[in-house]
C-alpha cells in the first residue's frame, strides 16, 4: 500500500488552478512568436503577482510541464517555435481525445465522462489502477 502525504496548496497552486483555462487557451492559440494574445497574471508561492505573456515565461515562472502535440498537416502554414514532443506524424480526429493518462500527486488519473472530450464536461479523478483496467477492456 502506498502512502501519500497531504498536499496543502500554496498561493501559486491555487492561482494556477484558478487560471488554468486562461493559460490553456493562450497556449493553444499561440502564434509563431510564442507570445500570448492576452497576458495572464498568477500569484507565485510568495503570493506575489507574476505576469505570464509567453510560453517560455509559462515554463519558467508557472513551472508548467507541457506535452506538446501537433497533428500532421499536409501543408503546414506556420512552423512551431518549439520542439514537438510526440505525434507529429499522426493525423488527428478534430473531436478526438486530446490528452490521456495525466497522473497527479496522489496517483490518480484524469479522465472525462464517457470519453466525450469536446462537450465541456468537467474532468474526473480515478484511481489509475481502475482506470487502466477499464481502459484495457
């Protein structure tokens, strides 16, 4: 049996949670320069305001771990300003599953109800063991 210590979120964790949809939107809408259309303000661990205006700053100041995924485009219009981690050779279903198997601090996996990734449903946490058993059926 694994034991996990309680996690008490600091101001930065709370700020990131509250700003997550705005950060995600800005990262997804990046242009070639990697600059956000609208800067996002978060609080750091010392509760000081920090402006996030581009991907580099998000990686440094917000300590975000990004898994970059780009689908194969037969005629790319722009070149991405950062390296692609996975999937550059795959075609994408526009309503497909964007990300899977995000594992958090307590060993829980993130999923959405009924595999409907594009309907705005909230995410849910499951024990990864249960998640992987159900996923393999």
